[in-house]
C-alpha cells in the first residue's frame, strides 16, 4: 500500500517519471481522490487480468517515509537512465549489494523509497529470507554450476 496526501500528483509522477500506468479509482463526496492504482503495464492488461497485479494500491493518508517497494527489474541501467532522463534527481547511483544483486533507490515526491534491483551473473533467489540469513529454507542457485545451499549462503 502507498499512502499519499496528493493522489493526483502521485499518479502523475508514476506515469511521467517511471512510465507506469494507472489512475484515480475513487473519490469522496467532495471530489477528493481517496483510492487509486499504479502499475507497470497498460490499463488493458490490468482490466483483462492476464497477469498478476504488479504495482501499488494508493490511498489518501500520511505517506510512509521508508522503503515501500522492493521491485525486481530487468535492465536496471535502462531504468536508471529513464528516470534521470525525465529530470528526476532523487535517485541513487546503482550499487552492488552484499546479497548478489545490483540496485538503486528512487525517492518519490511523497518521500517514499522504491528500491529497484536486478539479478547479477545468473544468481537467482529461490526461497524466503535474504541471502546471508541463516533461517528458513532459503536457497540461492548460481546458474552456471547450479551450486546451492539451504542456509542462504552462496557456494563456489
């Protein structure tokens, strides 16, 4: 869920800066936007329900100032260039994480953080938790050699 004090502005930002789709879905008696949706595929796909929902439900309210989305993408460099090209400066540099991915963080106009990441070198997450955790049945697979561990640690 994504809370915003200005839904019209937030929807416009997702469309203009990230190239997403969506809009205001419901308004109160006074005409103020109280519910909306934004997603990374055209409205027709959402209406036809040919893919699971990949986006945010927007509600009128106080924005959360932390990470509200951790989003897997292909082409992180292209996304980074797109956002910068739209003139949005509140985006971090792309960094390599300690869990085997590349990522960057975009700060929305509401001060919320969207963290985008992509897989690196065939490293693929296949379970709960994050790499480095020693709880649960988390498993990481290195594609070329198919080395795995159930402790969340990568082996070579």
